[in-house]
């Protein structure tokens, strides 16, 4: 497994946990929350570096990222998506638009994450939505 793949998994786990965090945690910055989260998991420094970069970029651009998802949802709303699928889409779109990850690589990684952490149907859904985003916004 690559360090970036490990980072994506760590970011996904962090985002999943944040969905269930206590209200008093909301006053902390993402970086503060991630530092606390980091104490619970062992990973190489390079894994944490990309995890922080990915989550910092998502935090700074979350509204825009969510708008990209909403524009490409047909007959669905963002809150109807599973927590896992929604966060995998957020991570992939962050990589595609705000980081230097080639869009097709980001899509492949998102599909692999979906296959591991969600359902077979979800992987086809995630692939289709991200592919549509790639083609409609000329991100390649």
C-alpha cells in the first residue's frame, strides 16, 4: 500500500469519526482535532503529512466541494448519501481540484476506498459521479 493510500484511509477514518464527535469538539480547528486523532493511530510521518494536507484543503474548500457533489447528484441530496460515500467523494474532489493529484488517479483511489469501506453499488455510483465531474468540468 502506498503512503498516499494510507493517508486517504486515515483521512476517511477521521472524517467518519467527526460525524459522531461531541458538540464541544466543534470549537476546535480541523488541525487540532486531527492532532488529537493522530494520538490514537500509528503511522509514518509521510502518511500524516499528506493526511493533514488533504484534510486542510477539504476544510478550506468544503462548501465548494459539496457544491460539486450536489451539481452531479441526480435525484439525490447530499445528506441522503451514506457518511462513507459522501466523505470519499469529498476527499476525491479535493484531490482532483485543490491538490496536484491527477484526476483519474483520484477517481481510481476513491473507487478502491469505496470497494473497501462501502458497497459494490456504491463503488459504481462514486465512479460515475466523479467521472461525470471530470468530464463536465474539464479537469483532465
